C-alpha cells in the first residue's frame, strides 16, 4: 500500500472520529441534563386531620340514632366476609368461630360447644354482654382489641360497614334493646353585649330600648 493511500485512510478515520466527538458535544448542549428543582408528577397525599391537627378520631356512634336507620341488607352483605367461619342461623352449628345467632346481648365467650381462647374467656369475665359498642370496636381490629383471640380476621375499617353489620346481627335473635337517641346538647346562652351588666340570677330579661 502506498503512502498516499495510507494517508487517505488515516485522514478519513480522523475526520470520522472528530465528527462523532463534535456531534456528542452538540447533543449535550442541545439536550441539557440538568435535574429539575422539583420532580414532575409529585403527588402529595394528606392524611385526614381533626380540628387539633391530628388524625380523625373514630367517634362512638349514638346507637339510638344510627341503628334505626342502618342498612340491614348492606349489613348482610358485609356478613358474607364472616360466613366462612361463623353460622348465624338459629341453632346453627359452630364453625371455625362460634355461632352468632343472638350474639348481640350475649355474654362473650359463652356460646355452648365452642372452645374459646383464654383471652376471650378472660374478656367475658370482665364484660357481661356483647353490647353494640363492644362489637363495634372488636370487629374493627379483633387482634388489637382482644390480644390473643382466635379470630384472625383483619377487621372492618369503615364505620358504616360495622354499623350495618351490627344492625344485621341485631336482627338475628338479639335480646338487646336499641337505646333511645341521645338528647341534643343545649345551646350555650348568648353573651351579654359589651359594656352591659350581667343579669342577676333569677331576674327576668329586659328588652333593650330601641335606638332613636
């Protein structure tokens, strides 16, 4: 191979290498890889908070108000999650869990023929009956409410599901009467106008004179 041919080949290789390097620098300048100050598509999920800024409390229901209007059919649908372990028929056999006919108002750990855990037996020694509130708290998180119970169910987190379930169970041989609704809280007395003397105890209110 002559020197001229070699020089031509070497020159072509050099030009190609310089072209590739130039294109790389040019693309880096056009497509800047600087990271954005704030990532795109950031989704912030705020937890529900109460008036004091903490998580919303699971306020005990007023059973005299919520049970009469609860959806028993919806409660029956919720009970489908329990049917693999519990029988709700009158005189029905025990399963993995005890029969639940008449459970509302029954003493915890007392259903005939079922081998309860020591934790449930101990709970029944302290709590005379399964009332609405205790069932409500128990089915929310069974293992947390009675540590050591055999009931491995994860629980019902939605208050409406628990209320409807209790309304359904209450219709299956329950002996516990629904309480009367709680009385409404009395409205606070109006504060006296600025500069006005407070009314004496037992005194009749005096109407203010019209402004002329």
